[in-house]
C-alpha cells in the first residue's frame, strides 16, 4: 500500500512538472483586457483606450460592436486602429503601429454585420479559423470567440454547426481555463435583455466563463455557480437598467470602462474598472489546474 501511495505521488508530481514546463501552463500571471461596444471614435473611446493601455495587457479581447454605426470600411480604422493599432498584426491602416504579433482578438457584433457579410471587419483583421469564430491559447487559458449574430452562416443555436465546433474544441482543450466570449449577452438586466438563442450549455460543455456585451452596461451574473459578464461600456453611449434578472450580482452604468482579467493556472480574477480608475467590481474563480499544482504547493 505504501509503495502504491508513493507511486501515485510520483505520478502526480511528474504530471505537475510536465505541466509547469509547458509554455501554456507557466506559473506566471497573464493579464488581458476585455472591451465591448467600443468602436465609436471620440472622447469616451479614447478614455477607455488610455485606461486599457495603462495596464500594459498581454492582449485585448472584444465582445463586439467594434465599428459603429454600420460596420463600414470608411469608419473602421478611425474606430479601431486609431486607438488600438499597436495591438493589431498584421495592420494596414493609417495609424502608428509597432506590433510584430497579433494581440487583438475581436468578436463580431450586430453593428459589424450592418455592412454586407461584415466584409470590412473580415478584411481588417487576420484571425484563426474562418475569422468569424475561432480559438487560441494564451498562458493558462484557452479562448473561444463566437459569432452570436443571427447573420452567422453556421448558425447561432445550441445545435448549430458553430455550437458543435465549440463543443469539439472545448472537449479537446487541455488548458487550465476555458474562456468563451461573444457579443449578444445570454443574460442581461439591460434594455436588450436576455439573448435566449445564446443560452447554450457552456458549463456542461467545459467552459468556465462567458463574456459578452450588447447592452452598454457592466453586469456580473452568476447562475448555478457559473459566471456571465456583460461588458458593453467601452465607448458607445451608456444604457439604463431594467428590473434585475435572477442571478444579477453587480450592475454599473455610471461611467465607461473595461475589464482587466488576470489568469494564473489556479485563478481567474476579473475586475471592472471605470475610466476614472475606480475598481467597480472584483470577482475571482478558483480551480483551474489546482490539483496538478498541489505537489508544488505542498513542498
């Protein structure tokens, strides 16, 4: 029995050391920003961009509506590149760019689709897969960008080809955390309300969190222990709230802002920070690769 216990401990330790040696599972913290409903050239977007850059994030996610009002070619660079060019690669716009690798990972919003086939968006960015929905790994987390707009050719229902792709990719993920993000919020106390067609079985499929926008507010919703965030305060005019929905924990619409997320192998910490630098909300998930790191913690 003692030999079996020692063998089990050795196997766990070996697995841990292999995990630590992997570039995607380092013990370092990785910081990324999340902006939503931001692409409207002006003072409010500028203040949010300045806030985000002050964090020196590893990369930026967007939860849609990157290019107001109609997703047009004529406005896309002033709405995006003017503020975030240094995160985009390859970049062909008019603003100063120093990027040598892409650190900007957008998702499509309804305003991006107002121009036929969302073509300006698809031409502007170089993204994995079909560019409408895709995934990538950074540090201890696996990120899954979806297209929640009903114009999506591969569908937006929980049985669609897009949803089947997500299930398959989540099943194959070996990362400590799986982060899903898109535009239309499955749950929201804002004027758009719940986007019922996006109420997929994310947790059961292996996701740890859903980040969305569409309503120009900030809200944290927790249902059956699973966190959903609405983060649409990135630059466009802010919205008012309706009656809080079940599971709504925090609601904020006083000022524009963005989310700063810190990922380690064992924690995900989400902060919403407004343009004046006030931390409005902080929430930490624990778990991830905790079991595999236990031998190192006990040393």
